[in-house]
C-alpha cells in the first residue's frame, strides 16, 4: 500500500477482499502482506471527506510477486461530491 497526494495504491487481493466485505476495517494486518488495513481504509475515508472521487484506476502488474496492485488517482476536491445541505432562511427580526 502506498499513498501520494492524490494517489492510493493497494494490492489487488486486498481490494477484492474489501469489496467483497470479507475484510473488516478493524483488521490489524493483511495476512502475509503486512499491510495496515485500518490505515488503508482511513486513506480512502480521507479522500471522500475531502470530496475527492477516483478519476482513474490502473493495474500495476508484478509478475515476480504473488499479487498485483491497483492504483487509484483522485481528482481535485469537488463541492458537488459533499453532502447536500438545505440552508434555513434567516429568521425575521
């Protein structure tokens, strides 16, 4: 797992387990990979809290390793991604 300012890379096996809900966010480490899964979930949570959506996903092949990586590139913050709020009109004086 690695993170740059707008990019998160995760092992493809980790992603598949997370998407299939076989992995809980409070697991300590991915078996055999030593990946702090709670931290990885937090990185994705941070992106959504910053109103950033993925704009590209790339498979990074590692033929000499047991697992490939998926790299997500995230866009700039977008206010349309954040929660919708209805502002109440000002109270009359």
